[in-house]
C-alpha cells in the first residue's frame, strides 16, 4: 500500500502488483519507470537513483530490474548478434484476455516453460472472470533473432489451441536484475 501511495504522489512512475501462479514469492508489488532514448548506463543510473529515492521514503527495495523493450523489426546487424550472456536474459509477457474457465485451463496446460501471473492492480480478484493473465517466458543463451522467433511461434501456438491472440506482447532484454531469485519456483 505504501509503494502504491508513493507512486501516486510522486508521479512519473507506475505501480503494479503481480500475483504469480507459483513460486516462493508469488505476490510482487513493483514500481516502474518508463524512459526512452537513453543509454544502457543511463538506464542503470536512473534505476539506482530511483531505488535510493524509494528507500529514502522509508519503503524497502528488494529488487532492482532494468528492462529494455525490443522492437520486432531487426537490422541486418542485429540479426547476426551473439547470444546474450549471463546475467542478462530475454523476457516476454503476453497479455491475454481470459474469458472463461476453458481458456484458463488451456493456458495452464499450454507449455511447461511459461509462467502465469495476474495483474492485481487492474483485476484485484484473480478468481473472477473475465480477467487479464500475463504469460511470461524467459530465455537465456540465445540471440535476439531467435528470441523474437520464439515469441512469434508462441503466439501462433496459442491461437492453434484456440486461445485468443494476445492483447499485447512485450519483448524485453533484461539488462540488470539484482534479485532474480525472487522468481524461484515461478519462472526460474
């Protein structure tokens, strides 16, 4: 509740609370900043400054994660990039509109390497339908082109099992994550 209030009063950041379907820490409140056209170093500095600002307001910070959105279209150079190396990884979030129990069951059975979560900020009761479900997948050791192809294939497979197309697809390169262990048992 304190983090939500802080984000509302501060402005320029967004509060979200995700409830993961599994894992050691299923409920994860977070604040996000959106920046564009800044360097990776500037992203890291901005995130560190924001974390210090939140701590100074008396709110504990247990994770700092910096993500860069990945465009679908790649230049020739990007198509030939080397795979990401640890600790960086790729992550996608497919926002799905689930209308009924049958669709929810299909999502749960979809693929073993995806993880589900619910946006409690928009839909406070994760048992109530219709609802928004985030389908998350992480990939390590692959390049950007293979990551994007895998995301596109996952979208096709969802429709092949008669699920609606995702409402939104976020494709991200995780530049920095100082506590990936929070996702243990969920998508780690």
